[in-house]
């Protein structure tokens, strides 16, 4: 009975131990008993085969010596078959154990081990390995240790894989001390602990136990264990991301002791940690080490990015110049390093932060070429004082760069980047970037109704003292402020009109610089030095205006006669009675007042027939003068002395000389007269506000002339390149500069532009573009486009913005835009006062736009604004007058047609 129960138990254990892929066919009870009896019979036969069959069976069935021999052979075969069956049965048990261990089924593994014991099979190291794996899969560290103890008690030496599994468990639950005990046990068992050590470190690292992973990893390295390259890289990168610069240095030092040197990747990790630690001087030293190190540790784009970020986001001190120097090094290293999205984003943030909007706009154009650029620019600044995108938009608004602002908003529309609330900041006058760049600046718009300033003062907290006081910005433009106080301490803004005027002046100065640099060649064939002088005077006049530049200065008051003093006073509407001292004092006082108020000083009229005769020629030369420069290949040929370039220059020189002879040969007397006139004018030119004349420079001394004539000297002193003065280079001509560069060994391949190295093909075209002139209509059109872009990006203009736009459309005047702006304001829920509507209607009537006036009145009625009776009367009278005029025109046309028919 006990044997039958044992057999049934062993069979159930066998069935549980079988893998899921192996299924027993369901048999009846008697079949199962027969199957169990067959297993029992085989086991009994295998154990008692030598004693059960001792005779030999012959062909006749009698026993003899042949019977004994046959019995021995049969017994050997049965022994081998029983051993194979035992191995197969053990394999089935082990397979079932491992399958259940993978599923973390501890009870199933225990049951399989009991089945093995009932079947007469000893549980070896592999069976206990399955038990330990089941506990480790279940996350039971105590159970895994008990399973190990059970294996030791049973006399089964654990496998190395078993100890590795336990070490993996201790690493996953963050118990490095027990993991070290496992490593010590492996050493006692003469196992190599390297795999278990690597597994423990990786599990600690993967489960965010970085400090424990560093400790175990460094101890293992110091103990002679060798880590993998991938593990070194991952741990160094993780330490640098966490800001643990010391552990990263220690690990890299041990890695280099082991024979593997640090590469660009490891240095970039260190640059990351130093950048986040806000130590730009230390990161600069690390970067310099990379520059002068091996080839596999040279800085790449990421290295430059970390150093630029450290300079830009340094919390104290101005590091803009360091960024500019680093940018120059990056351009010089363009063959190996090219900027990426992060580079441009950091440069835009830097130049915007330090109020260099020209450079910020240049780099933003390059940034906008990448898809998703504005999204990256916005997300890069999260968590700081302000994001770079909002800072850039705010800077453009403050500088009055409405065109660049519209370009940035279009880039945001392409990238589906919503307008940040920080960018749409409302200033003290209730205006946002939609209208804060339209003159008049820093003023509240007239919305057509009276404002109760006392009620507004109380609503802003004036009664209880919580109202914020306005204070102007000191020490530059504090554009990094991001709270409500920015609205009360906003820097002074620049209008769009002022921005265009400044751009025009800058463009004229660049033209003047080119004219002085190239001379006659800049004006093309037919130009002379006199033309160059006249064009330069025109540019100076356009740049400085009538106030800043005067072609002719007034004569000194002390040198003027009484008649001249009276003429100047009468021309300015001042009394001209009195003696000469009295007249002299009045003239001096008038000049001081005009100069203080920025007015041009009065100059007596003179004959300017020669200048008027040459105005057309000056206009032609002004059209020829532009900022278009040759490409890089042209300058390389000129530097190397290409024949094509030299022939072109000779041709231009001959054409200029021929045109000079043909054009001015008949006007030598006029030139002499003009020279005499210039000499007289220069002799009579006084100091603007003084009593003495401007006598000019004294003649050069003879000794200085002799020193300058170095050709007659026998010896010539050689000046080293490093001893040259900067002013000497600026004073050289273009040919002399090229000669000096050749002497210094400059190669023609080193001549390149930003378009050649970074692909800024649009840069030269934008630089050559002539700035547009300001017009009220252009300003209104640009404001409408910006308003629509702001709404498309999720922003809402304020009623102050809409009021400024409506007033600008009325100043233009532009009735179509006026009606559309009023209707758009009504869609936003804004209603103006009746005064504004009245002014708009009367403006439309004065311009003959009757339909626009009627549309405005109808909109007033829809919004609940009562129109004055006199306004309605004027509209009706205008309508009736228009109808009467139309009828009269129709009758006159009819009479003409009848008369022609009668004739």
C-alpha cells in the first residue's frame, strides 16, 4: 500500500515537473497503474538484474554455461538502458524546474524537487540553481539565501551561475554589501567573480543606485578586476549627468591606468558636469586640454556647445566676448566642426541676453532653417529665468525690428510652436508686441472715452499701498525680468520708424566706408576723384541730416561786417537794430540756441549752379554704388594674381582715364574756378561756436618729409610682424595689404566667408539689400500681419493694441484697413468710445469713402454704441449729395446722347 502511494506521488510529481510543451495523454486509471507498474518494474529490473538472472537459456531451453553467459550479456544491456532512463527522467525534472523558475513559481520548483526525491533522484547543483533562480525572480532575497544554505547542507556545490543570480538580485534591490559577500564566497569557492561583479554593478546602475554602483565599481577596479568599455562609458556619463564630477574623474583615472585613454566622449561628459556646476574657468581649461591633446580627444560640436552654454548661462559676469572668441575658433575649425541646432540656439540666447540684436537675428535665421527650431529654442530654456524664444521676441520688440519679429512669428507658425505668455507681456501702457513699436511710444492709446483715473488708481491698489510704482530701468536693458514688475520697469523702446532710420544710416556709413576704401573704382567707369568727393558729401548729408552735417559752415561772428550781422538776424526773424557789439551778441546767442536745439546754423545763400548741374551725375553714381562684393573665388584670384582679375582692373582703369579726358577736358576753367571757390570757402570756414577761424593743419616740416622719403636711404630697417602697429594696417591700401599677407605666408585656401564654411548663402544677399524707407501705410500693414500671426499662435491682442492700430490707420489715412480693424476689434469683444467712431466716420467722409462710413455706423449700432445725431445728419447729407450728383451726371450724359442723336 505504501509502495503504491509512493508511486502515485512520484507520478504526480513527474507530471508537474514536465514542461508545458510536453503533455501526458489522459489515460484511464488502470492504464495509469500499468504505466506506474512499468516504471517500477524497470527500476526493480535495473537494481536486481545481476541477482535475478544467473543462468543461460539455450535453444533447447536447458540451462548450461551458455546460459550463464547470456544472462550476463542481458544484464549489461538492462543496466545501460536503466541508466539512460534515469538521465532522461532527470532531464525532464530539470527542464520543468527551470521553466517554473523563469516564471518565479517557487512552490512549483519545491514540488518538483520533492518529486525528484520520491523518484529516487538526488537534487544536484542544477536543481538547486533552479530553486535559487525562482527566489531571485520573485525578488525574495532571504529565500534565495535559504536555498543556497539548503544546497550547501545537501552537499551540492553551487554553480557560478547560481551566485551570479543572487548577486543580480542584491543589485536590483540596492544591497551592495550582501552583493560583496556573494563575491567573497565566489572567491572562496575558487570561482572568478568578474561576471558577478559586473552584473552587480550593472543592476545597481540600472536601478538608480548610482552611489552604490560607483563604490562597488571602484573597489572592484582597485582590486584588479577589469571592467568593460561600455560599462565605463555608461557610469562616467551617468555620474556627469548627476553632477558627480569627482567620481567621474576617479573612474577615468583608473580606466587610463588600465590602458584605455580618455576620448572626446569622456571629456564631453566632464564638460557637461562642469557646465552644470557653473564654473566656466574650469571648463575652459578642460576645453584647452582637448584642443592640444591627441587626435581622438579633439573637441567636437558638443564640446563647443557645452563651453558656450557655460559662458552664456554664467550667473555672474559678462562672458559675451569669450563667446565671440570661441565662435571664431569654431569657424576656423570648420573642416572638422559644424554647428548644430543647439549651437545656434545658444548663440541666439547669448546675443539676445547681451543686447546684440544684429548678431542674434543673423543666427536666428540660421536656426530657423532647421525643422522644429523654435520648439527647441523654447524648450531649451525651461526652468530658468526666461526661455530664449520669449527673450528673443521681446528683444526684437524693444528694438523696433518689426520685420524680423514677423519673420520669427512665421517660423513659429511653421513649427506649430505656440506663443509663450512671457513673450506677450503687457507693458505699463496696456500694449504688447503687437503695437508697442508703433509711435507714439510709452503712451496709452486714445480709445474714444474718458478714463476715470481715480477709480483705476483704487483698483490697482492705491488705497491700501499695494499698487506697484513705476521706475525706469537703470544700468541697461533688464530684459531678463519675468515677473509683473517688468511692466512697471520696462526699458525704453525703439519705434519701427526709428529702427528704419538707423538702418538707413548704417547702410550709408557702410557705403561711405566702401567708397573711401575702393575710391574711383567703386563708382565705375567715368568717375573722378571729384565725383568721389561729391558722393561722399551726399552720403554724409543723408547720414547725419541737415542738423548733423552742413556742406558750408557760417563765418565767424567776429569777422563779420555790420551788414552781414544784420542779414543773419533778419533772416532768423530777430531784431537787427543796435551797434555792432549788440548785433554780435545777438548773433552769438542765436547760434548757441540753434545748436542746443539741434537746428542747423544759418548760412548766407550762395550760387550753387555747379552743384545743381552735377546732381544728375551724382544720382547715377549713387545708383552704381552698392554693397555688392565679389565672391570668394574672385578674391582668391586677386590674392594669387589671376590674369582675368588683373585684365579687368586694367580695363576699368583705362575706361576711367578715357572718360576723364573726354568729359572734363573742356571744363578746366570751371574746375579752376571751383578750386578757387573751395579755397576761399575753406579759408573763411569758422569754428561753429567760437570767435576764431578754422585755420587747418600747418604745412609739414621738411625733416618729416625727408624721413618719409625712404627710397633714397641706403639701408631699410626691417620691422617684425609682431611689432607692427594696428594703425599701420588700417592705413594700407588694398594692394599693400595683399602684399603683406603674402609676406606672412597666408595661403589662398584660408580665404573664406561664413557662406563658404557654414552655408549661410542668404547672408550676402541680406547685407546687400537696401533698407526700405518708412511709410505709415507700410507700418499699418506690418502691424496687421503681426496681429494675425499672434492670434494664430494662441495670443490675444489687448484693447490698447487695437486702439493703437486703429489710430495708425486713421493717420495714414487708410479707410479699408480702418474698417477691417474696427470689425476685428468687435470680434474680440472690444468696444471703443463714441469719439473714436465719430472721428473715423468723419475721416471717411472727408476722403469720399461713404460706404466705409456707413459700415462703421452699422457696426456701432450692432455693438450698442449710440451715434451722435449730427454725425448721422452729415452721413445722410453726404449720401443725398452723392445721389444728387450721380443723377445730375446721368442727366447730363443723357442730354449729350440726345443732342448727338439730333445732330
